[in-house]
């Protein structure tokens, strides 16, 4: 069986903060990971993001910040 996952991130300039889409999608990623690290929710050492935090947990934090992340799965 073959499964496929597709994802898309839709983001725009934020008038309330003045952040461009590029600033929002790169800066917040680092802030989210820094929060996980400060709460000791990641392994110690050099661990890739995709292994340090479960994907769904990261997506939940991402969505809390107003990002429109769409994911679909097909078989």
C-alpha cells in the first residue's frame, strides 16, 4: 500500500504586527522550538526538529499562532 501526504502553508502579511509572511513563517518556527527546548520537551544535543518534537504537537503550536497549515493524506 502506498500513502501520500500533501501539505500547504498559506500565510500573508500581518497588519497587526507588521511582520511579512517570510518573517512570520521563519521566525515563529524558531520561537516555537525555543519554547519546547526551554520547557525541556526536546532531547538534549543536536537533534533534527522532525525527530525532536512529534509533528502533531508542532502543528498545534503553529496553528495557535494563526498559521493556515493544510494537510491531506491519500492512499
